[in-house]
């Protein structure tokens, strides 16, 4: 799927839907048979509702899901909303609030990737229908990048790309999933977006329009906007080769006015290195006439999000700006497309030498129901090397910052946060992918205070939607298939299945238990030098164990709680095997001895404890460990083994082993010498995801 060399983020995450693992459906999870084209309702015996809905106690107020649904397609392999983390307009709710829809891709039996659409009941999570099209051959891809629902609740529209048909838009019956029409345009493809006119009569898509000719004599990849008749799929008009005629320009997001016939498209002009040097906002009328083209010089990545206020008075564009370091650029325009203001944010602190912030693609910006506030989400790195999600509220008229809220999380390479506002105006919801799983966060819309949080373990979120009445919020994304569908063969770590987790917004969150996990360590004895610990329970930071577990891959993981323990009901691990587990060594500690963890090198391991009960009677029914990064030779703990680790190990050679140097004793023999140096050198180039 990596076809466009000059664009930094057009190398699609197709591996998420084309892994090698084979997954089977357990009785308590959703998996409806898909069809080649027209799809009938799913058999009633197949339920989308998980019997064991995960509810992980967090250190802040947390909310338990109303239900969780998963989907495993007929190819028994990878399935994903959109293209994994690279786009977020992958979920939409019906205007009547009864159904929500997911668009993306599913691996078929021939190991090609097909368009995927799913319809779920909002109240129960039951799968109503599933759609798979067009039956791609092995090694060929067709992915839906964006989804929209008609205002009259009649149709669902998917748009995406296909190796065979190019830019492809499909209209489905919202009730049955049957095809109404298909429109293709065989041009250079890439991630595209979709929106509908206010009356639902027209469908607009944006994307890549192929290599333009022009007077400059050389072809360039150009932005494209197309308009289709919503009833028939007939192409009404197309605008392409737009923007700077002498450069590559790419369109990402598109939104339509709710009250006029205007449509707005965000694009970026690229330099030869593939960085965006000019942000473009195009304004067209419903007949394809250009009303305005506004430029904003920048140095960064492609537009990450576009939103229009409910009263159609303002449009907001968000981008990752790289000057001087990663920061989130927000630009506001009036209804005519003229720029009103722009703001940069470095997240939770202001020291640009240390702090950075980056929005994610397609969904990092939304507006309040009263049109007075723009909410922008991002992932951040703080001055103390903490990471997490931040949400900023800007005054829509002036760009002044009303508040900033944040949540420290163990971020990896997943999504940086997508956002949606409750139509009731009281809360704003952010979903993102952390190493520990998919996070859903609720912030007070007036103050930015965090109302509640929820974690779906090991999932990665890339979409979020709220029902029109504000009663339910739904987060969607990928979850490793082996966690929900036990594999029979293949790689058990393939992130294969679609998940959706729903929350009742009116349900009061659960306050955190007084019994809290306060520390988590990997403890090893280094010869006569004694025992030393690698810590993992640091908010917003990821701990990495660089030391060898020996031939059998053995690690002693010690949980420390805020109170003395009476009992623990059991423990489970998602990689390796638990050899033994027991209370101790301290009164408030519990030790899990892993074996067979050698196969987990270069991965994050999670341990779950069940029924943790303190001597004072307080309890936590389920405790999920922070991610335990296993990477042999990563003495610096930066999640990659390279020359820095080698230099550090050389510098400590011959010294006495202590707290500042024990990580370089990678073979744990109690000596810092050439053996450790050789070991770290042999691991150079390995990394955690």
C-alpha cells in the first residue's frame, strides 16, 4: 500500500488488516458471516455483546462500558476500522440514534483486503448486518477510509480506494446493508474523506486526483473533489489538478455546510521532501464553482482535521506543525474561507525545547453545539518526558484559550486522540491509543476537568461518535485477535479484529478504589551486587526491562499496592507463561514469576490480577499492569537499541554496579565488562513498537 514516496504519512497501515494469524470465533463474541456484495441481516444466534465486558479500575474516576462488540470477518484474519490509525472518520451514528456504522477493511479468504461496513444496535451492541466488497485477489487492497449517513436515515455511504477501481464510493441501504450504487474513478488513490450536503441530495468526496499535466511539463499528484448524486451515484462534477500547478498537493478532509450549499476541503502543498509548506482551504458551491482558495504558509505535515461550527459561521483546520518542534497548529476561517486567527500549542507546557504536541488524522477537532468553542485534541510529550493526551478549548471567535485538559498515558505509535462533543453541551470526549489499550476520556465542556476515563485493554482507538441525543458515546478501533478469538495458527500478536465499546453518558462514573497499584517492578539479582529493580508504574512513561531472563526467559514482576493484601484471586499474562504467583515479599506486594518470556522480546507484556483484596476489605476486581516493555540491551530505556546504549555500556565497563549502572549489566552476572558490551552490540537495531 506504500505508493506515494514523497508523502510522509501515505504509507498505509495495511498490515493491520493483512496479518498472518488465523482467528476463531468464540461463542460470546460477535462475528457475522460477510457476503461478497449484498448482505442480509446477521443470524440472530450471533451476538455482538461480550459476556465479560472489561471494566478496568483506574486511578481517576472511571466508567464501565455499557457493552463491547468485536468483529472477525470470514477471512479469519485482519479487520480494521478505516486504515488502522491513519484516519478517524470511520464511525457514524444514524440520525434516529438507533444504529451506529463502522467502515474499514476486512481480509477475505483469498487474503485480499475488501471494503467493510458494519451496523450495530446502539442500545444492545447486537450486530445488525455486515458488508464485504469487492472480493479482492490475494495481495490486493480495498479500504473504506470514511463513512457518512444520510439525514433521512436511509443510506450509508462509504468512500475509499481500491487497487483495481481507484477512488471508490458505495451507497448502502442503512437497514439491510445492500448495495444501492457504486461509483468509481480510476485515478491515483490515497486516503479520502466524505461528507453530505445539508439536504442529503449530494455526496462530496476528497482525495488524490492523479498526476496532473499542465504547462510546467511534469506530472504532480493533485487534490481532487468530486460530487455525486446521492440517489443515483451519477457524478455531477469533479475538480482536480487544483492548488499550486507546479507542486504536489493532497486533499484530506472535507466538510459541508449545514445550512448553505457550500463545501470546504482542506489540502496541503508539499515540498520535494514531502513536508507541507502551504495549507489550503478550498470553498466551493454545490455546483463545483470555486468561491475561495485560502493559503496559510507552514512547515509540517498534511492537514489533520477539519470541522465546521453548527451555525456555519466558522471552519477550523488542524495540522502538525514542525516549527520549531512538533506542535499543533489550529487555523480558523469565516464562512467565506478567509482566515480569522491561528494558534500553536505545545501541549501541557511551554518550553519548546522539551515539549511537543501532535494531532492525529481526520478527527482531532470538533466544535461545541452552540458554535462558541473549538476543541482540539493532541498527543503530547512534556518537559519531564511524560506523554499523554491533551484537549484544548479555544474561543471560536478570537482563538483565546479557554482551558486545557490532559491525561498522562503510556503512548506508543498509536493514534493521537480523536474528539467529539456531546450534543447536550456538557461533555467532550477524546479517544486514543496508548500502549495499555484504547482510552476513552470525558472532559467537562465548561472547565476542562476530567469527568471520567475508561480503558479497553490492548485495543487501539481511532474513531469516536456520539448519538444525536447524547445518551451514548462509542469508541472504535483494533484489538489483537488472539485476545478475543483464540488463534489456531500463525502470529498470535496480529491486531486483527474490530472492536466497539459503548458508554452510557448519564451513568455516574465509579470513583477509584482506595486500593491502588503504586509500583510495578521487574526484580533481578546481579551476582553478589544484590537485587535491582526496573520500574514500570510511572504515569505517562514506559518502563523497559533490558536485562536477560536467561535461557527460559524468566522475570519476577512485583506489584506493590497502597494497602496490605489479604488475597489475590489469580493472574494472567498475554505473552509468556505464569510459572508461579504469590503474596509477598512485602505485606502489600504480589509477585508474578514469568517464564517463556524470551519470545516476548521487543513486545509489551500486560499482566492482569483478579480479585485483589486488601486486609481492610477494600478490593479491586481487576487490576491491569502498566505495559511491561521487554527489549534486551535497551540500557537507556528509550525503546530502541542503538549506539547510545553501546556507548553507555562501554562507559560503565569496569565500574562498581549500582543504581545508576545496573541496567548495563544485561546478563545480570554482577560485573560490568566486555560481555555486556558485546551483548548490547548484538542487539543493535532492535526496538519496541
